[in-house]
C-alpha cells in the first residue's frame, strides 16, 4: 500500500489497531509494531533527521479534551511540512500521522527557492 493511502487510513481512524499497524509497516517496509496504539512505538516512526516540533492535547476551551495534534520538522530546514497538523483521537495516531506526512514530504522533489 502506498504512503498516501496509508496516511488516509490513519487519518480516518478513531482508534489504533493491529490491521492499521500492519498497513503502516508494509508501506514503510518495516517490522510491524503497535505504531497506532502506542506512543513509544509511534516515536520510532519519526524519520531520521526530523524532530518533534509539537505534540499536544487540544481542549474545547472548557477543559474537555477534543484530540491530539503533532508536527515534525527538520532542523536543517527550520520549516514545518506544508500540511497543518490534523486533530487525532490519540497521541499515537497524531504522531503516526505527522511521521507519515514527513515521509511523504521527504519523498517529493525539492522546490526551487
């Protein structure tokens, strides 16, 4: 399965699952791990050379949690990927989504300045 298709599956997920984790592993050519279910496993997906810019829980302004967002960036470029962080139901899904976006971003040709 392609990275963009796998990203779409992760973004549509309300909870992590073994099936989702297997799809992620297949798309990235890695061993399966609970990427969508465990923050520790999701951290293993952060591409080399990238770092976590933000991993935060959002609230509705009344103290109720409404989801998680994550953004990665490359310190050598000092820019965030084009796509804004997507609100996800868990920290693991948010970080997995950000990591897959980074893999897709780094596979695109460089833009002229």
